[in-house]
């Protein structure tokens, strides 16, 4: 199983509130292959962001383990780039400075750094805005910077936590298109958390549907659609309704 | 300076002149007790000519700069440390919460006992006074740094040292600069008190001399010079702050 980039084994995580341990994730087993795009889909509060934070190394498991390329995750690292819902750009750095942040840390010489930054700014269409500061950008542009920042660091894995959740519907679809295009160039292993079914069907090779809290894996749906997807194709709609049915069962449980 | 500000200052000056010169003409109270703008200007010219005013200003500023400088370095270092290291914070917090409400002037005689009447007691007193508020404000600024920024940097490969240098310091810098600006203003505030007791130079001494030799115009002049110094320094630091943090103003400019 050497092609398994991310291996999640019997993973559980509980949070302590008011002196009581409440399980957020229960007994998760998941393998993500190299260059695979996996979406984690589930109702809010199902622990899907917790799962991502565990893989990123921001949280420690209560039980079980996560292996990345065979090695146990003990903390955050440059091998796993993260894109956050709230962008989290460094406000004191320009767009170019943000994209160069990881390259600076790893001591990439200035010349190579400039070339890499230029390449990724071009990839996300922000070349004209290189000298601007984050406060000057719209939400969509900020998220493009965050994606360029993660990619420029050349991690094998990109973890995305509802990256388009704070954007308006139009910007959201534009960025989904761009992410699809970027993925066809960059071929990263991607773990992508979302609560949007359309987004999951549009982007994923496989969709992991979570149960409501405590989060377990309810079902994994493989999306057999071409790389470039048509949101109005009959097949697309078919996956959409199948996933909608699965998620609705979980949402209904919360309201019971 | 804007037109309205100039107008407001001119208004205050006019009101003072009206009251002081009116009193001089009508003799409602002893005119010596209520110096006129002209008398104050005369003392100003006199002390400028004999070089005593520049000397007093330089002495006071020198004490402020050294005392504040030592306190600033300590407050930045300990503030960062306390914010990032929980055991140190737990240790320092109760001590500082106890010492902070004591009016610094209450300890001034203690500084004279320990450090004598020379420079050391003034510098130490300024350092003591300005350290606590700066330390508390700097630690608070560091604690306010968004955890998400640290996570973002860590997943780009930042080490612990990188996090301090590359994220915590730049993210907390606006708060740190505000703390330093307030600390400097406070230093100018308390240097006068320190110089009232056992000093042979400095603006506080100049003012006290005005009392001893009964020259109220000299007292008023000393106070006005202090006010002017304070606003000059504040304007200077605000200017530096604006230059340093263009990224916060970029939105307004674009």
C-alpha cells in the first residue's frame, strides 16, 4: 500500500466541555491515494473540520493514528499545505510576500523564489496584484492568494477547510472551476472539507459522507465523471441527488 | 496643523491674555500671581539666551530616554516571554497585578533612598514607572495574535523561532508600538515629579526653582515647554507608526 499518501487508522477525537468528554469523531478509517481528490461532506458539527485539523497536525488524536507517507503525524509540517475558510493571510505582507512565505522559510534563493512566486500568481490570475496588501483584496482574491501560497511551497498534500464557504455563490463557482483547472496541472493529493454537495460532486474523485455528531464515516461515494465536469449533465445531477439523500438522513437525525 | 486646531489654540491664548492683562489693569488679585503671556515669553527668552532652558530640557529628555529605553527593552522581552510561556505568565501575573495599582510616586522616596540624588534615581524611577503598563500592554498584544496565523505559518514549515520572528512579532507590532508610545508619554509625565525632589537640573527643577524664588511666570513657562515636548514626541511617534504600518492604511488609500 505504498501509494497511500494519507492513512487514517481507528481515529477518534473527543473534546472536553464542562468537565465532560464529548466525542467529535469516532473510529474513522480512511485511505487517500496519491493525487486523489477526496471531499469530506457532512452536516455542520459532524467533525469534518476536526478531521482535517487532525491530519494538518493542529490537533492530537484521542485514539488511533494518522500516517502521511507512512510516518505518523505529530504536528503541522510543510508536507501538508493548508487552505483555511477565513483565508488567514499575513496582513503585513504583500500578496507576493504571502506567496513567498514558505519559500523564505526553507531558504530558497531570491531568484528561484521570485520565479516560483510569479508562476503561482500567474496560475491563480493575480500577477497584477502582487504588490497589494490583503486588506485591499476581495474575499475571492484573498482565497486565490491562500491557494497560491499553499501550492508555491510544493507540498504533496493540500488540506482545504471549506475554502469557498465564505464566498458568494458566483465567486464560489469561479473558484471551483479554477481549482479544478489547477488540480489538472498540479496533481496534488487533496483533502477538501465542504458542506456543499454540488462542490463535492464537481471536484472530488471520492466523497466521504459523514454521519451527524459524533462523526463517523457513513458512506464513501466514488464519483465516476470526466476530469472536466458539467454541472448540468444528467450524471452529475444523479450523484447530486444520491449524496443529497445521504446527507439529509443525517440532518434529519439531528432534528429528531 | 489644521485650521481649526490653530484657531482653538489661538482662542485659549486670547482668553489667557484677556484674563491676565485684565487682572493686571483692574488689580482684582495680586498680578504677580497671574503671569501674563508677555511675562512668560520674557522668561522664555531669558532662559533661552542664557542657555539654561536648553540645558534643562536636555537633562530631562536624557533621563526619560535612558529610563524609558531600559524599561522598553525589558517590557518587550518579558512581554513576549510571558505571553508565549504559560508558567512564566502564571508566575508574573499576580505580582504585577499587585504592584501595578500602587501610584509610582509613592515609591519615589524609596528610589532616592536607594539610588541617591544623582541621575541613577531618576532613571531608575522612570524605568520602574513605565515598565508595568508597557509590559501589560505588550503581553496583551502578543496574546491577541490570531492562532490561525500561527497554524498557517506552521503548515508552511515554520519552526518555533520562525513563528516568533515571522508571525508573533510582526502581528503584535502595532500593539507593541502603541504600548511604547504610551510608555514614553508616561515617562515625560513622571519625570517632573522625580525632578521636584532633589534634582539640580531638568524641567521639574526649573519649575520648582520658580516656586522657590517666587517667579510664577517661570512655573507656567516650564509647564508649557513640557506640554510642547509631549505633543512633539507624540506626533513624531505617530508619524513613525503610520510609516511602519502602511499595510493597515493601504485599504483607505486604494
